[in-house]
């Protein structure tokens, strides 16, 4: 509180001095720039990133052009932002640490569980006693890069960090040698954050190089002040993460991990998440080199901290990874079934039974926990044992009745059977999960009055109990997946529609989950040749998708499905419906992140040709010609981009040429149909020339045959009709 008040007073004093005409000299400019950066840091910490960027831009303007007019504009910007900051509605969020994201512990996990390296986010704010314009410019650019990175504008951030890095090296090499500590801090942070971006871009070696450079700065800074020790640990941890993910498990990795543990243990509380994370990371590394005793020691410390934080009400450490490694380590040492019981979950179960008795909610909860761990290990058989024991205990606790708790457990058991491919058992447990809310649906017909009644009341049930309806929605969804696999399409549609009703009531009509369910229903209806109903489902799914994220939908899969639907509509003579679908396909291909570069151009070019064909079938020759010509232009771009691509692929090139030639032939054919044979021959001649050039480099029988045909057509007095 005192620190915040001092910060307010300092900024207020700076505004006063900067606003006083008698202070208009170099010192007042310095004060103004310093105040702008300080206030920008406050907004950044409070996630008001746009305001923070505006303040930094103002500071940069004053730095580059310290005229009276620029100073006056920047001062107004500062006063307006300070007024907002000083108002009662400004909620200051004090950062928990010096990092960009303090949610996840520093665990080295794999694949989609990987939290990634640590980002050093703290603004660098040179004070007036070490002011120089180049240094201030570098700090402003670094601070802007931090905001870009927070906004996931990684290319902008990396570009800015790289400039900072160049400036730092240049200024450090200067014979003047001023402000070394601030420059080294800038260098450390810029190099580290470049490493973060490179890591997520899949550039492991580049990330390692940047982290190593950051480490050199960090060690030099620690020689000047112990205030940088935790940042040294963070940079070291990033280096270890890259080594771990690349499989470089050597003595240097262990030395670094032990140094990280020493620093964090000395400077943080014993139960801090980063202390726990370091124990976990050391345990994994020790296990990798088969030092199981040491690995166990670290795992137990990790789990001890997990337990302590959980009891204190924190939910920032996940004990499941530790439990899995504990089981793996114990299985390495012992092969008997009892070795599994050494897991923390089973130890906890023994404690609960001793403290609360063998039939207690606490024991049931621990059984669920152990079953979940085993499920994550894909040890489905043992997982079933624990969940079924939990189900038995829950029924005993409820005096033989089944309730929401038993529904949850039945869903878990059904999910395991589903993963094992035992669909009959899965369906039985899913039906049992629904029984407490819907009654016995085992013999329910999708056409019965009871089914319709269940469907109508699903929305009301969801509003009455959101937690239970979320469960039931999941159960219905899983039933739909199974029925789809079993080719019971009507039952699958019914189950998905039940899930849809519940999800709509819970999440609203525009949630990404709604789009996914509508898409699934649409696919099933399309397979049943219910094309109009399928079109309605897809249209609604795409409407939802346009309003927000695509959620679980993969745009390429969506495009493939829509193309099939368009073809089905075309075969049934519904040309307008088919055309409307293909326009939607084009929109997806144009904007979807699942398409990029030449692939996007090629896909759009092919779609435009299909649109041209549909316009031709509808008798609209002008529209067909327009679409066909756009197809040619787009495919030319795809061909050009593919040639310039470093990852040149021969087969892709051949395919692009063939697609372009097909579109050119269509344009030629349409010209002929429009009684313009000269243009037709010119276009087909262009196709022949493209094929002639391609055959010199990429000779294939298909290209050669196509060249012969186009050469013959271009030499003729007429061209084939479309």
C-alpha cells in the first residue's frame, strides 16, 4: 500500500514539474519520460495493455523529438492516464512475480501439457541518474516488446527484442561504458524472451542459444547484486527445459537443476510452487538416469508440497504427474502388484480409512483420485477396479440410492469401457449414469413419446442444475460417439441432440461446443441422406463458428464435409444449395488459420473452379467466367509461391500445375461457349506453354499427356464445351 502511494506521489510530482514552464529543460524531459514509463508499467501490470502502449509511444516521441509541442501532447496523455489511474474505479493488480504468466508451475512436462519456458516480463525503467537517450529508447522498445508478447504478437515482440539485443551489444562495446547494469538487465531479459518465442516456434537450438546468452548476462548481474538471483534461476530453468525436451540429459543438466533448487530454496518459502517444481524436475531427470532412490526423494518432497498447498486452499500444483512417476519408479524396483500401493494416492487412502473409517466420503474421494491417475496412465483394468470400488462405497453411503455422485462415477466407468472398446459395457454404465435424472432409458426408442418428452425437458433440467446438466450433456455426447461407431445413426443423432439441448441451456447458443455438436449431427444426417436437415445443422454450426473461435472443429475437416454435402446437393439437382455451400467453403479457406501460403491459394483456386461449374450448370455464363478467371489468378499465385518456397515439393508443384491447367481449360471452354474462339485458343495456348515449360523440369506421363491435349486444342479452330 505504501509502495503504491509512493508511486502515485512520484508520478504526480513528475506531472507537476513537467507542467511547470520554469522546468522546461533537459531535466523536465527526463522527468516526463520517466513518469510515462512508470505509469505504463502500472497499466501493464493491470492488463490494460492498450493504455500501456499509448504511454510508451508518448515516451518514445518525447525521446526522439523533445520539442515543446511533442512534450505538451505527451503531458496531456500522462495527465489523462494518471487521472484514470488515480480514480476509484481503477483496480490495480499487483503482479505476483517478475514473470509474464504466474498461473503454471515451472514443471517440465510433455506435448500439450508443456507450460513452456519462463518469460521475464518486468519493465526496465532507467532512473534519471542513469539517463541517456539511447538507453531510454532501448528500455521503451523492450517494454513495448513485453506488451506485444503478452498479447501473443510474437513476431512483433521478437523483432523488438532483437533490436534491443543489438543496441545493448553496441552500447556495451562502446568505450564510454555507461549504465552497464541496466544494459545487462535489458540484454538478459531480451535474450531470455527471444528464447521463449523461439521455443514455441519449434526452434530448439535457437532457443538454447538465446537462453545461454541470457545466462551470461544473468551471472554478470548476480556478481553485482543478489537481487537478480531468482532471475538467474529462471534463466537456468529455461536452459534445462530445452535440454530436457531435446533429450540432452547430462551432468550439466543436473548441476543446473541443483543450482536452481539451491537458489529457490534459499529465497522462496519451502512450499513455493517453484521449489516443488524443481524437486519434480530433478526427480524426472534422476529417474531418466535410473537413480531411483534420489528420484523418490524428490518426488516425495514434491508431493508433500502439493499436499500442503492443497490443504492451504491453493490449486496451483497438480499432484497427478508426481503420482505417475512415483508409480513408475516403484514398478522399476518391484514387479509385484503391491508396488502400485506405494503411490501417494494409496498412502492417502490408508490415512483416510484410518482417520475417517473405511466407509467415508473422504475414502471414496481418494479412490476416485487413484482411479483417475491410473486412467491417465492408460492402465484401464486397474482404473476400473478403483472406480467400481468407489461406486460401491458411494451406494453404501447413500443407503443403496443412486445420486449425482454415483452418476459421475458411472460416467467415469463408462468412459474407461469406451476407451477399451467394450461398447456394450460403456453404454450400460452411461445409461446408469443418466438413470437418476431420466429414469431407465435402456429400452428407449428414439421415436417414442418418452424420447420426445425427455428432449423437451432437457433445457429446463439444465437451468435447474447446471453442474448435473453438464455431466448429463457429457454422457449423452459420449453415447452419441459410441452409437456413431456402431453405425446406429438415429440413436447417435438423438444422443447428440440431447447433449445439444443441455449445452445450449448451459452455455448459450453461440458457444464453440454448440458448433461442434451441430457439426456432428450434420455429418450424421448427411450420411443418412437427410441433406436439408444436414444443411441446417451446418449453417447453424458455421454461424456459431463465425461469432467466436472454431473450438474443437478443424476447418479442413469442415471443408471436406461441406464439399461432400455440396456434391450431394448437386447430385440431387439442388444447384443453388450446392453453390451456397461452396461459397461458405471459400470463406473458410480464405480466413482459416488451418490454411496458409500456397495451400490456401490452391484450395481457394479449386473451390472457385467448382463455383464456376455450378454457375455454368445454372446457366449463368458470366458468373461462371468470373469465377473461373479468379480461379486461374489464384492458382497462378499458388504456383508462384510454391516455386519460391524453400521447402519445394515436386509432387505439390505437379499438382499445382495440373490444377492451374484445368482452370485455364475451363476458361477457354467458356470463351468458346461465349463465341469468342480467339480468346479460347489464347487461354488454352497459355496452358500448353505452361505444360511445355513444366515438362522440361518436372516430366511426368500425366503432364506429358495433358501437354499433348492442350497443344492439340490450341491448334484447333474450336475448343470443347464446358
